[in-house]
């Protein structure tokens, strides 16, 4: 049987209960502007990428890793994946490698032989990109250090902040010598009291990279997809009706999708073979 | 781009409050105008870029502007900076003046629980306060009555001589327990009726909300002290009758604020003040007399508040007088087949005033209770007249009030 609903359908991963509030709000907002819109939720990004190719939904709200999974799978299957839009807050992120301010680690080389905490195994920001940074700067993450993964909710590509928080707590407690987190969480963990002021120091920063995007395949429902993007880009943070939704999604403005800053993650998955097995199973 | 405005954070990072200074400077400049931020915190660049990303601003690092470890960045605020202020509106006015009482005729549902006069961001949720018009809930006396109530609160633990001797016969003590049992159920109703309205009144009329809240607290204390007095010597409470509860239920079920206030406070609590004064005068022990005195003072304020509310409502809508008349008549009809004040309470009041089973004492007690009923009727008539009912109408309506007193 085939899907009958005519609504443009989004796929999203339920990494938190607020996901329902967000997309329910978008359903109403798009409806008020004449776009029939619906969404389906997945428990993990791998299943969501499958769903896009199986036609379960039309637009995926993808993590950067899920974007590359979709992009590479599309290429293998002779199709095209496009990143049509993203949040302003998805652009130019960096990850930080933190150490204790009073600790002995002064350089990346000092990490050799020490324990380094990462987030979930599939988290670009807390695991894959920091490992790339180490590798490209002479510290082999598989050989030179002892990696300790704080695997919270694998399959959600690090969307859940719990793994990074646990990594930082381990650093503060002294059970590891460094911890890798998203730049925003360096500030966030100070604000929420997880990290006392001045307790940690930023040892290194990765190069900038981009995060989530809305992904479509080929020219799926071109008219609806272009209307969807057009409406998103028209959202104004000054509009009190849409502002609560933008606050929940954590953005001030939508941007046209761009893919150049997924390059570091591409290098990482090539180097570590992160999705090779997954690709070979699906292509 | 050349930055004209400048901020020096010295060594302060955004992880220790530096964002407050940056935001303050950006707000002074407004969106689109560059701010040069200089500082020595090693993570300043990282912190500013996170702040900019989260706030919809832009940040770039200046080169060669500062010596040593210090760096300078240019931050330009985006349009989201002042987005929340756009479309915001004041929740009425915080200012009082001679010709302006400071409250609005109608409280907007978007003001919600915001302080009166606060700036309310557009997009705030709408609140469903059904009592949102001054003509229904307001009274100019609310502020004064609240202040009086706040100043007159008493602590049951210390205000009442719980250890004072009780020397009267056991039968008289049984009468006290019966009266206290009756008082508790009436005060339960007097607590719940305003409590049900409290959540429906728009907080814009905060003096009214405060007055009702403290009135409810008074009733909570009354329930406590009546219960405690009943159980000083007895291990059980006495009788609660179907007729008494039916009478109170008609009060509880009244959904109109003005009518409920009229029935509860003006008529019911008004009669209760007389009853409590009776107990203050005839109570057989110091504990009972002190309790009656303190609770009567509280109840007098409740009557004053009820009178102020109803007088205000009638001034705003004179047709309310007709609705009040109908409500008194309807309650009378609803209760006419019930027994009124139960025989146990009536006899207990007689015995309490008599103090013994001597026939002469009983006769004196009976006369005192009859005098109490006359005082209650006169009081209700007087208050109705003060609300503008004609003398004969006041008298007839006062006579229709429930025989259960409250």
C-alpha cells in the first residue's frame, strides 16, 4: 500500500518530549498559511534516513551525520540529496576540548597516554569531530589516548546533552583528563552551575562546522517543498505567534541550506569509517 | 567596518556575567551598529561567537588592535535583540491618582498574572479569568480592608488561653461541643465559597484578591480554633444535620459573585457576628469566650468587605438590587422544606446561655437565644436598608434568610 495523505510530511527524531510541541506548533502555523503539513517521529536517525528513502516522509530534519548518511546513500543509489534550509544557530559551530585549569595538560601532545572523555559514539560535536581534531594534530584517538565514551541515547547523534554533561562531570571529578563538548555547552555548563567559574580551560577548538538541516531527495514534491522553505525563511522572530516555536527550536532566523561546512565531518567519517558498514547494508 | 562604540571587559568572561555588559552595550546601540569588545579572557572569542549565534548577532575578530593577550572583536546585534519589546503592552497602570483608581474597567486576558502596570510581551498566553470586570469585582474599600485584616491577624497558639480552667457541668460542655461542631461546618463553607471565586478573579484587581485571600486565611484559623475548642474535653465532634448542610450547599452552589457575596457575607456572616458576640457574652469558659471575641472581629471585617462589594456592584449596576431580591427569595424557597437551625444547636445555645438545668436558668437562656434571633433579624434589615432597599422590603427580605443563620 502507498501513502495516501497529501500533506507534506516531515521526519524528525524524538530526542526530547518537546519535539512534539515544536512540530504540532509548526503543523498549525503552516496550516494557517495554506500549507498542509504533517510529521512523523523516529526514535533514531538511522531509521529516519531509511524512512526518507522508503517514502515514509518527504523532508528529514537531519543531524549532520544523518545528512551525510542520506547524501552518500543517495549518491550510491543514483539519487540526489539536497539541504534546503537550516537554523542560523546550525552554522559555524565548533567543539572544544576542555581540561582542568590547574591540571598538567598544556597542549594536545600532553594528552598522550591520558584519558579523554567524549559524548555519545555517534555525536559529531562531542565525539567524531573532536577525534578528527586530535588525529589531524598528531594524537591518534585509537592509539595515543584512552577514549571514554559517555554514550547517552545512541542513535540520536548527540542531540541529547546528557553525554556531554557526564563527560564534563567526569573531568571535574578527575576520572578523565579532558572532555569534548560543543562550544555552546562550554558557556551553558557554566550558566547552569555544572562547571564552577574558572575550573576548566579550553585546550583546543575544532574548525567551524554546520549542524542540522532539512533534507529532501531529488525533486520530491518540488512545489510543496519550495513553499515549505519559503515559509520557513519568512518566519520573523519579531512575530509573537511564531517566536515561541523559534525559541523551542533555538533559532532567531532560518537560513538557506549550505553544505560546505560539512567538510570536516566528511573527512572524519572517511578517516574513521564511521558509516561504511551502515552504507554497505543499505546501498 | 569600524567600531565606534567600545567595551572593555578586562579579564571578565561571558561565563562569569560578561554577557550582561555586552548585552547592555548592544541595547544602547541598537541592532545593526558595531560594538568593539576587548578583553583578556582566553575564551572570549569562543564565548562571543556562541553568544552571537544564540542571539542572532554577528561577531568578527579584529586583527592587530590590541597588544599582548588581549583581543578585540566587533559585535553587531541582529534584529532579534529587541524583538521581544515589539508589540509589548502595559497591563494597565501602576499609578494611582485622585481621579483614577488605578484599575482598568476590564482586565485583558493577555495580562494574565502579570503585575499591574508590567510590560507584557506580545504572544504571552491568554488566561481565562471569568471575573475580569471592575463593575463586578471591584470595591474602593478593598485596599483599606486588606490592610486592616493584615494588621489584625492573630496566632491561635498565643491569642487563646487554652489552659484556662473548665469547671462547668459535663452537659454544658456537650452543648459547647455541639455549637463548635456547627460553627466548623459553617466556617468550612465560608472558606470554600470565596476560595472558589478567588481563582476566577483577574489578578489585575489585586486588592480584591488579597482581601479574599486573607479572608480565607481567617476562616482557616476559625476552623482550627473551633475544632480545637470542641476537642478540649471531648474525644468526638457532635451532630451535623442534613438541613444545615443543605442550607450551606445552596451558598456553595451560587456561581454569581455578587449574589454569593450578598448571601454569604452580608446576610450569613452578618448573622454570625451576632452569634459569636452571643457566645462571647454567654460562653461558659474563658477559652470559648476568647475564641468568640477574636472570630467575631474577623467576621465583622468580612461583613464590611461584603457590604463594600455589594454596594459597589449596585452603584455600577442598579439592576443588581432586583437580582439580589430574587436570589434571597429563591434560596428561601429552596430551603423552606428543610428544618432550619437544628434542634440540637438551638437547645445547645439555650443551655450554654443558661449554664445549668435549673428551670429559671433555662428560661433565661431561652430568652437570650430569642433576643439573639431578634438582633440577627434587625442587623440583616439594617444592612439591606443601607444597600438601598426600602424599609419594608429590607424587613421582608431579612426575614427570608435561612434559619440556619449562615
